[in-house]
């Protein structure tokens, strides 16, 4: 597969949202930064559920229209720091795909990069060791991978998942609060769960099912 169409991207978004819902409690349990209020997973779930709410029963002629619909939903339903950053990742991703009908590996990687850049700009004082770092490093490595193999989605998605695991582990050493608690960043972990769900559609032809209602917090 050298391109992804609107239907597959829609299924990837739905599966990503379902996977963060399935792992909400474990992400909440990691939440110690910026304050230990245990709601990062819940906030990301609410944001993602809002992102995919309008996708479920609609068809779209292009990947841009899918991404734009998801971005608008995420912005509308963004909750907490992690949710706002997630919504900005979607916003930048969608903007990079304007006018695109089917997305190539190179375009996908560049859209991830645009998403990370948009999220950084939306935060007044970005902190490394957070979801921002995880999103940025995944995007940077994805761009490099796409340059090496511009038509290879298998290699690109394998790179996204492996890079996510690697940089997530490193967040524990980047922020004193995480080091002291002995945990990785909750938002970064949530983002990895979203990517895991998205890649399940491509790797295993499996859409993870969201058991929670679209507007639920769990």
C-alpha cells in the first residue's frame, strides 16, 4: 500500500480513539506532571471522543476532509493540557493535508511534523519530557524514515511505534517529577496508545472498538 484514502484514515482515527479509551485508567495513574491530578487519560479520552464523534456515520472523499473534521471535533472537545495539545496535533496534521485526496508516506510524516510544530506554538512555555517531546521526536524520525523509503508505509509505521516507545522511556529522565515518581509522561503514553490504535488498522486490519459513548469521559 503506497497511499491511504479517506476511509482508512477515518478508521485509523476511530481505532486510535478507542485505544486511548481502553487505556484511560493506566494513563490517569501516570499523571504526576504538571500537577498530580490523575486526569490526563480522561482528558485525552474526552478530546479524542469529540474528535471522532462526527466521523462515525459520515463518508469523506479525501483524507483532508477526514483530518479536518477530526481536528475541528478535537478543538471543540479539548480538555486539560494534554487534550489541548492533542487537539493542536490534529489541527496541524489537518492543515498539512489541505487539498490532499490520498496521503503518501512522505505526506503523512510531514503532517505529523506540522502537527508537532503547531502544538509547540500553542504552548506558552513548552516543557521537554512531555507529550510535546514525544510528538516532536516521532515526527522528526518519521520524516527521516519517509526520506529513506518514500513509498513504504510498513517501514514508516514501524518507525513511528518504535520511536514512540524509545522516546517515551526517556521522558522519565527529562523531568524531575517523573524521575522522582519513577514513571513516564502520562500525555506521551496516551499519545503512544493513540498511535498504537491507529496502526492496528494498517498492521492487523483491525479497528479497535470503542466501548464508550462518543461524548463519554471514560
